[in-house]
């Protein structure tokens, strides 16, 4: 199924708007949020790997 293209194209922000947004960004807060998200992803990956290893271990020991 093809996606419909929007009838109106959104123009990219002007350089002045980009500068205003960048100057108004609290970079310490931004990077803290990024680090928290990375930590959540790492925790989820570690949990998934632990579950996978446990299933593999059980499968090996139960099949013997």
C-alpha cells in the first residue's frame, strides 16, 4: 500500500528559527534525558539477554 503524499510541503525552518531553538535549549537537561533513555535501553537489553540465556540454559539441561 502506497503512502499518500501531503498536498502541502512543510518548509524547513529558517536559520534564525534554528538559532533561536538552539539558544533556547537547556543542553544539560537534554543530555540528562538522553542518558536516562540510553540507560533504560541498556537495562532492557541486559534483561532480554539474561532471559534468553536462562531459556537456552534450561533448554540444554532439560534436553539432556
